[in-house]
């Protein structure tokens, strides 16, 4: 088992069976990727780590960092960069983007991050950037006793309604305990 808690990154890819996931399952999946997965552009550009620590240098929710700032060229939150906004050619917020960023673990793609409901995913699943950022914002900026309540409230938002149409793939050979973080 690796230091980060995954048996092998390749076990996350494989040729898994698809299963429809609920909003709750999306949230649990993202919680398990906290601190170990990253956001990458189609060209391979590192766009930050999926991390709920709001002051971590690499976190996508660090609003003062290179990967969470609205002014950084490597942040999906920068509406005037190629990776952000409604017009960015690689932006997950661009509903027409054909090459959106993806979540990866050890360089292996896990799912696309996009608002484009018509995108061809070639076997990968997708999630909206709104939902992705909201989950990590809640995990990182809420008191422990408030997290469950806020995540429950997130289920009722528009961002979640878009996500429910997508699926997340978890290979049947990967058991839940192999995805646990070792903290």
C-alpha cells in the first residue's frame, strides 16, 4: 500500500464497471481523494491539488495561491485565463470546452471536470467544477460539526443537480478500504 493510501494508481483506472452514484457517493469519493489527487489540464499542466486545506500551497481552494487564486494563470478560478471562465479553451466552466481538465492520481486520469453535458468522455466520468470546489471549500473552511450539515445542504444546489446526470466509476476490484487515507 502506498504512502497516500491507494493500493495502486492503475487499480483506479483499469476497465471498471460503471455504476450510477448518488450525490452522497460523489461527496464520499471526493473526501477520499482529499490531498492525494490533483487537477491537470488536457496538455498536462498541473492546476493544483484536490485538498481541503485552505492555506496549502498547492490547494485548489487556496484563494491566495497559484492554484486557487482568481488572478493566477494556473487557476480554474481565473476567469480570464485559458483554464478558467466561460471562454477559456481548457476551462471546466466553459460549457463548450472539448478538452477540460481532469482529476488524476499518480498521473492516471480518474474523471473529467466540466460543465459540458455533451462531452465525449471515452470511459471517464465527469463532475462539474462548481460541485468539486464546493465540496473542498466545505471540508476546508467549516468546523467539523458543521461539515455534514453543509454537505447535506450542498445536495440541494444547482451544481449538484447537474452532477447527478454523470457517473463516477469505481472498479469492482478496488475495495473501499484501499481508498482510505492514512492520516
